[in-house]
């Protein structure tokens, strides 16, 4: 009975966390639409609203799910990145690459777990660059573990922290919630491999060249 209660509590926590991420994400999207309207970018506002509506329908459809297919997760991630392209006036490129052995329709992952990392890469690493903004998301399977790499060629975490105002210097809520969800997955599956690490990238002159996030899922 204790084991069953623990299992149910873990599932409930897993279902509650995506809803919190959704609220945070939806607030940011609505703020963007408002900004477009106030600054006269009416066409961008219409394009953004159409894409946002598609994404919102998917988010609401899957918000109660403990997990979804990787195929659906990548669809939502693509819609989110398309929104950010509009927001950044198309001065931003992204690509999503999955290894051949990955069949996205057959793999289950936590809902909307890639988006907060992509958001961090864009708004902390890339937004302060004037040109050549690049974001790459890769997926692979190794030894029964699903690996994702989120790579940006932005200004790096140290420089991004220096540019923040005091009011903005707080941990990302989205990333904090993902960390909690991955911890819950580790408990549920008795697998300590569910987690992520963040690496700063530098060239030979020790100048920051971006950030790399590595995510592991059992």
C-alpha cells in the first residue's frame, strides 16, 4: 500500500508540473502579442496569434498527460521556435535533428520538457547577438537512454548574467520545474540517469561561443 501511494503521488506531481510550465509560457506569449500590437507590428501579431493558437491547442490537449510521444513534443517545440522567429524579426535560425534509430511516434517523453531549455538559449544566449543566431536540437539513443543536446552559439551564461538587471537575476522557473520533473521520473523509474547538465562553450582564446545543454531520459 505504501508503494502504491508513493507511485500515485509521483504521477500526480508529474501531471501538476507541466501545468505550471504552461501558465508561465502562455503568459510570455500573450505579452509578445501585446507588444506587437503596441508597436504597430500588426502582421507579425496576426502570424504570431495563428501559430500560438495551434500550439495552445496542443498544450491544453496534453497538459493532463503524464507523458506524450516524442513526435508530439517535437511538433510543439517547432511551433514554439516558429513563434520566436517572428518575435525576433526572423533574425534567428533553428534546426531539429533526430538520429535515424529514433522513431518519434514510438517514444514517450515528459510533455513540453524541451521548450524551457530552448527558451533559455534564445533569451539568455542569442537575443543579445546582432547576427548569426543559431539554435540546434539533437536527439540520440545510447544504451537504452534517450539523449538530447540543445546547442546555441550565443554570448554565454557569464556575459548574459552581466547584462541582466538586478530584478531579472533569479533562476529560470521553467528550468527549475523541469529539474523537479526529471527528479520525479528518476524516482518513478528507479533510474538516476534522468537529468541534465549545462556546459559553457569557449574558443581557443577562451571567448564564449555559446552554451550546450545535455539531457538524459531513461
